[in-house]
């Protein structure tokens, strides 16, 4: 029998314990969700016996909470019982529950009153392994509304991945101060995990200031990512201040160069994104950005706006985006 080192023994035992705990958690979580779903179902069925029982139902919920709390302790206060009721109402088919998500996830999800929006957050949370805080931040920052275009087919496209605007409050940069492109780039690298969470699904970091050399010149691309869903490289050029024609020409050149010098045989065409603090829509409209499906300009904010302000920004951008899409489809 081959002797193993103490460190190997420790790593093997640790992995067994980790897998065992994960299995216990999955079983416990599934059991808890089913329990709360069944309780919610009973409450709804009791309340639906007649409209004249509405007031009686409120008192029943209060009394039920007192009795359950005395019998089983925490977790059955009146507020949580209402959550269980909403849980069943939002997910009347038990088999539709995603057991990868916890009760804390579902307590956020049941507040969403739009089924497509709810399904978006459920799918994204499962695919990207969002914890409760991640999900809460995405909902509060209106991630669903900021996605350029929600897919109408199982096939992903760049419009269903990109957002506008992007919100980088996690970089810790004071919004009323001026920062250089290098400082913003450095902050992104320092918070790369949160940046990838905000930027969207499928992105993997490749390089910073990637050097591309031609026969006559040297160029350095700010940030390079690969999207394994879209199967393509995504290059990002950071801009502070107003967007210019020169900026657009530069990203167009970078994309062409990257396709020629770096793109692999199985890769789709490279996508270029100008991340800018100010976006002049007139320049966007009358430039190659409006003609190509692989060049984009998205605004970024260094703070999380209030909900109404963010909705106004999104609505304005969405109207312009839909107009541009409509114009591009015209013969």
C-alpha cells in the first residue's frame, strides 16, 4: 500500500467533509423550501374559502404564528408566514422550484411582480451562482432593465449579454472626482470578481494592456475578456470625458487587428466595447457604431443612482436603442 503524505491525507479528508456538507445543505435546503411551499399552500387554500373570511383570515394568520412560534421557535412569525403564502402564489407548481436557490433568495424573488423579470433573475442566479447579496444588488441596480435586449430564443446573442449603463459603485471611486483611465482600469482589476458579476455572464478575464504589434506600430488594449457563451474575444477601451470619433475609430481598428492577429480558428468575430463616462448619442448614431453588430458604446456610472433616476437613464437609452435597431432593419 502506497504511503501518502500528511498534506495529501488532509486534502483528501477535507474534500470528503466538504462534499458531505454540500450534500447535507442541498437536502436541508430542498426540505425547507418544500416545507414552506406546503405551508403557503395551506394558508392560501384556507383564505380562499370565501371573501367573507378575509378579516377572519388575518386573525387566523396571527394566531397561527403565535402557536407555531411557541411550538417550534423562530422562523414562523407573521411576516414569514406571509412570505410563505406569497411563495406559493408565485410558484404554484412545486416542481418549478429551483433548489439551487435558498429561502433568502426566494424572499427577494417573490417581491418581483413581472414573470419575465423574475425568471431572468432566477436563471441568472442559478447560472452564475449568485448568493443573496449578489441577487439583491442585481435587483436593486435594475439589472434586468439594463440588459440591451432580452433573448427571444434559446440562442444567446451579444445584445442579451451587454448592459447600458454599467454601474461600478463597487470600485470605491468617488463619483464627483475626476479619475484617469488608468486609475479606473486599476480599480477594475482590483475588483475583477465584482466587475465580472456586473458585466454579465460568460466573461473570463484574459489580459490588461495587451500588447499588439504590427510591422510599423505597437498598440496596447486596455482590457481583454473572452466570453465562452458567445465564443469570442471582447476587448474594452476605457474612456473618460466625452466620446469622440477618434475613440470610435480606435476601437474599430483594435477589433480588426485582434481578429487578424489573435482570433482563433473556432472563435466568432471579436466584439469591441467603448466604456465611457459620457456618451454623445449623435456621434454614436452617425458613426460605425450604428452600422456594426460587433462595436458598442456603453456608459458607466461610478455610483448607484436612486431607482427613479436610474429608470429615467435606462428609459432614455432604451428608446434610442430600439430606434437604432428599427433603422438598421429598414432596407
